[in-house]
């Protein structure tokens, strides 16, 4: 039996089966509802409201009783008075009759703002797929050599290629026709000097490839000319799997709880990648068939979820992946639409939780070529840290949680329009200044009220600024003695700081930073700090010579705020750099350089992974690192800032 469900304000409507929950119904109808926990009923972000009445225009009578009974989890997550107003959590509520559902502004998924920065790097271009133009002597009755052998002969003679022993089936299908129609003059695209993956008529100078960084939140693609190494088109999109859970663990859970969950997520990703490739090819005036190589990087869970490999063992101890080595699969086997005979190359994985994205960061930043000690922090839902120099590198992975990306924060949101991204607080008056994504200037009285929440960089800024202004102390507790209307007791009885008044927001509510938010950030930053501390100790040094903050999120970070809150160890601020999407850069490098692929394979094996969370004194160190910037360690490079913090 089916029921009509209408979502407003998008107006999407459709019929869903009896018993389907509202989150799934929204997915089916193409409505994006925030669901950071992937429907595990713990985040409370999928709040919707059922509208009651006879909606003649839509031909339905919508009733709250057409939904399943209120669950205990909903009572816990919904705010006072919301139950009476027919608010529900979409993932807890199943459809039992016709309903009209209103999705409030703060529950709507927003389009991610994409960072496409990256550094240009010098590299010697030597891709795995190269084009070779050949002219053959036509077959005659006296010379009946087959077409493949004839091509091989010229390739050996003209280009000294003696090992081209394979030709893909799909190339053979049209081979006789292509060669003859082109008057025996063709361009042969060869993979690894061994296998013919494309034969094109006439001269085709440039082979084209695509590099893709499959992030949990953002997927960034780069179209590159494999002859020149130049990246000509960049495009990004939100990871389409995000509707199934914002972090990798919720997606793994989704795949375990739903029979077709893994397949759905894998197909969503492949479809997204196909659109990305098509979009870039079109922009460059190419067809997808012109793309003859593809490199992919991503964390281990993304790797499994894209390749349709059951990820459950990646999510539980001892976190062993299906395979760690780099692999080359035929694009067609994965359903990726590009030149049919071409390969897709996944860079190697380092360890269970340290994926090919981190290997890509390594080959981009090359800490293994440095004399000085380099600390590379790839910030994401899972923080990945590498430390060392040319002699030895250690890596670890820290469960930072999604707080640094805006999830599990009362008014946290993704880096999308309407998110507060930068914050300053006047140390005297405690009044804040903030800037919203999508707006050029800092917000001022009288501007359109667009603030909707706070994204990761805004959270790091606001917490560091609250500490610098004396709103919170070293331990993260609020200073109750301050005389300012910006600090109050929240509904839960705990203190909170009002960053933006309701009149300045588009959600009609004060945007606040709660004691719980401060704690969540303390936990995340402490995890990163401890990870770095263990690795430095393991390497026998007390401080890094330079720090690299990587990640799509990394280049937005205010490095001073990061150090003031003690997310990174002390280091000369001039030697702290946010490098943007280094994983994407690594994927590009592997696309245009065989040597970089070999380097990736070597580094994935050479870097020693250290499990830090099981160290006996982890709890003690973690507790010390919870303080701002740290309970015991000194930060001489920012002491001048710390000295100005008002004392209670
Ligand atoms: S509580 Fe519904 S998606 Fe998290």
C-alpha cells in the first residue's frame, strides 16, 4: 500500500510504501535532509514538522496520526514545546498515511562550498598512458600480417616499444575498420608500455586523464593533459553518499543495517563520479571516451564503499582492509564512464584508518625529502597525522569526530552558504564580529539576516576567540562573573555564548556556542594534539620545524586560532602552512607521473603506523591536552597573545 508524501518548501511529492521512514522517503523523493548520524537516531538534526489539515490543492488530508508513534529518542532530542507543534525526527518516523511535511531551514541539507585550491608543483611528466602516432604499410596479398602485429612492429621500430603484448577486447572490436578508415595512420594509447587501450584515427597529440579525491564530504576532480601535466579543469561536488550519513562510521552502519545499503552508496558514488568526469570533459570540449586514465584517492572506508566491498571489517578492530596495495581495475568493471578499455588506479592504503588520501598527501608534501621535522595534519572527521623527515616517518590516525567539521555542535553545519566561517570577539566588550560564507564583508547591523549556523573554521575561531577574550578559561569553563548579555544560561541550565541574535539569523533563533560545544572541540583538538605528541616523542624530538595543515577544510583554518586552542603543538607561526587539498594534488601527481605512483607504493609501506589510543598513558595526556592551549606545555611562539588574555 502506498501513501502520498509531500515535502515543503521544495514541493517534492510522491508515493512511498507503508512503513518507510521519513528520512528514506525524503531520499526517494530527492529531498536533502540533514542526517549526520545516517539515521542512527542520535544526532537530532533530521527534525521535520508534520502539517495537519485538508490540503485540497494537493488532494490530501494530512494528519499527525498518519505517522508512527513518537519514540523515546525523539522525546530526548526535540526541544521543549516542539512535540506539541508536531515536530518529529525524520529517521524515527514511519509513514502510515498521507502527510505533508515541512522541512525547517536548519534541517535542510545545503550545497557544500568547495575548496579547489592547491599548489602548482614542479614535476617531471611521465604518465602511465601515453599516445604514439604510427603510420603502417597497408596489408597486401604478399603481406597478410594481422593488424595487431602490424601495429606492434611499427611501435617497436619507431618508439623502441617491445613489450606491447596486450590489446583490450573493446579496442579489437573496431580495430580493422578504424585502421583502414584512417588510411593506416592512427594514434595508439598505451598503458604502462604494455597494453593498447585505445586506437584513434590520425594524430591525437594529447591523452587526457582525471584525478579524483573522494573525500567523505567533498569530492574534487581535476582534468589533466597527460602530455603536458597541466590541470585544465577543476570541478567538485558533495559526496552523494552524504545522505546516508555524514561520517564514515554512519555510512558503514548504514551498509550493515540495510541489505542494499552498500550497493546504493557505491552506485551513488559512481554516478557522481560519472557526472563529474562528464562535466569536466564537456567544459574542455572533450568526450568522456577521450579520458584514458583515472586516479582515485580517499580514506579506507571510501575506498571500500566505492568499490562495493563490504566495509564492516574496516569499521571494527583490528580494522583490516580487504587490500592495501594500489590496484588497477578496468573502468568498465566499476561502471565508470570513460574510455572503456582504460584503467582506474586507486593509490595504496597505509593502514586500516589511514587511507590512500593520506598517501596522496605524502607524495604531494614529501616529508620524506625534508631534513627538518615536518608535521602533516590532514584534518577531517578522522584526523591523520604524519611526522618525521627523510630518515623516518610515523603516522597515526585520531578519532577527532565530526565536531571540527561542524557536526555534533548545537548550531554546527557544513561549510555552506549561511555558515559563520570567521569570528572575532572584542576582549573588552565581549561583542562578536562574524563573517558568513557567501558574503564579502563581515556582518553588520542592518545586513540581511543570513546566518544559519557555524561551520568548522568558525567553530575553531569562536572557541579560540572566547578563550582569548576570557569568556571561557583554560579548562573550557565559562566565566560566570562576566557582565555581558552575550552569556546566559541555556535551556539545559548550562552556560552559553550568544554569537548571533535571532534577528541576525535566517533560522529565527539565537545562534549560540554551548558548554557542550566547547567540550566537543576540546575532545577533537586534544585527540590531534596527543597524536602529534606521540609521534614527535617516537621520533625523539619535542617540536616540529614546520607544520602543514591539509584537507579541504585545512586551508580555511586560521592557524593562529588553531595554535591558541592547542590543536597543534608549538611552532613558529611563519612555518605553519595551510596547503589546501593536498590529497587532490597527490592524486594529480600520480596521474601524470609513474614515478609518483611508485613513490606512493613505497611510502605506504615505509611509513610506520602507530596506534596511539592504546598507549598506557593516553588518558593522562589526553586530559592535559584538553586545556587551552595545554595544561603543561609552553607555547613561546604565541606567548604574546596568551599574555593578553584577561584573568578572572
Ligand atoms: S537523528 Fe535522525 S538522522 Fe540523526
